[in-house]
């Protein structure tokens, strides 16, 4: 059994822990930044393949005290780096180093010692690359699979060394080659669905769909398709795992849920180009037949079922700009919700100061950051107080 860690955006840690439990990989230890859990290589592959809300899955390689660079260097050379890098092949690695309340605090010097230790152990040239940012990065056109990310953390003179098993961040599902303005990460979209309590079988509407990410993630869940079905992971090339990887992935695929009964999923946007991109992404994901796309402004939206969930990521921040314009937009959203969707649940991802302008009793169920902004998912179980609760 190995020590594993599922990295998560701030606020998403409990959702990742719930996913691990559902996969039979829990219980997980929730800490800021992610969830620690234990498992074998099969658990590692299953976590990468199925986790919808996690950013990466790390494997702990070593943990030891390090009070000076001599000790750090010696212990780093002792790690079996040959388990991660194919023999006689170019080695390209990135080191993400942090230090807190430790005598070794210069993160650049820490990264350099890691670089030298890997080269010394392997006896080959090792190229040191810059760590990739896990933030939203637009279309999925590039790959960091050739670069192995090492995460080195010093906390009170104790060093923990981990390796990223995912390669590209897990929000790079492989279907989103076309994006609209300010695209939403698929991992965050999946988190919104979970935090809003959406389950397959409940009608779903996203009236500001952009690249279609919320609708596509919902359709993937409804069809029982693994989040990582269209991509591979860097651990597939580790010498310690490569031979067993195909069988482990096949076994992990059996954990997929069965398709759920059909319920309509509708995605619309006023931007014709955004809807075209959303359709293309849904087709690549294999769920285009499960989503009804439409080009229309929010003001033209009508309920297509007596009840359901309206879940959306409306414009805010740089997408709109002026505060007055934003307040007017959110007041209009509230008016449409109360007037046309009184029996529907509604959930909006927006900055906290805009939630109060909607005029609907929304309460936050998730807080995180996206695009550098603090945002929250605000939920109304029904958008009109005079409508009797369901059931």
C-alpha cells in the first residue's frame, strides 16, 4: 500500500473525499489542498481515471528529516528514481518546492538538489523544466506528459517528496478543444453539480453555457463515463507500473457506474460561437446526443419541465466589467428565476457581493477560487417563496 494524495482546488476537498469513498478508495484524510488516502497501483489508476473534482493524484516517494542541504541531497539520491524514468531515455522533470518553518527555505536551491540527485542516481542528463500552472489554460492543445512533476515540501525541517502521477492536470479531460470566454474547468463544473445536489434523472438547464462544460460533465455522469476516459496518465510510462498498466486500467474501468434513466439536459447561450464550441466539445466527449443546445439570450429561457435544476456560471469580473452592468444583469437573472422558474432549484457561481443583488434567497454551498477571484456556489431550493416545496 502506498501513500497517495488527491490535489484539490480550495473548498473542493470534501467533494474529492466523497468521490474516493464512493470508489471504495476511502476513507480519505481531508487537509487544505486535497485528500490523503492509501492504495496500491490499482487504486492509483482508478483515482486518475474516475475522480471528477480532483486536480492531480500524487504518490509519496519518501519522507525524512532534513536540517541541511547535505542531508537533503543524500536522502534524495537514495530514492529509486529508476522506477519513474525509463532507462536510457531523456529525463525532463519539474520541481515544485515549498518550505515552511524550516532551516532550508530557499526553494530554488531545494529544486536544484532534487535535479542533481535524480541525475546522480540515473547517471544521465536531466533537464529541469518550469512547473506547469494548474490554473485554467484554455483549449486542450498541449501536453505536459513528457515532463514529470515532483512535489517537494519542507515543513518544520521534515521533507516530503511526491511525484505527480497524472501528467496534465485532471481538468484536461481530452474533449475541450474549443473554448468560449472565461471557460470553466471541468473539475469545477463537476464540483458544482455535486455541491448543488444534482443527480442524473433531474432536468438540468445551463443558460450561460459557454463551452458547455457543466452540461457535458452532467452528461458524462449520467452515461457512467469515467472522467478520464479520453486521456492517459503519466504513470502509464513509469517502469515500475508500465507492464501492469493496461490491465489495471481495464480493471478500473469496471468501476464505472451504469447509465442512468434519461432526463433532459439543456445548454444555451446568446453567443452563437460559444454554442458551436460547446456542441463540438460534447461530440468529442461522446455525449452530444444527450444535450439539447440552443442559441438564445437568458431573457428568452423558459422551463421545459415542471421542476429541475438551473445551474450556471453567469458573467462576472472581466467578462462584464462595469459594476452597474453586473448589478443590472444579476437583478434581471433574479426576475427571470422568480417569474418563470418558481418550482425550480437554482444555483449560481458568482462572487459573494453579486449574490445579494439577485433578489432570490440564495445560500452558499461551496466557496472556492476561479480566475483569481473568490467565488461561491449559491443555491435556492426554489426560486419563489410562495411555491410549496417538492414532495
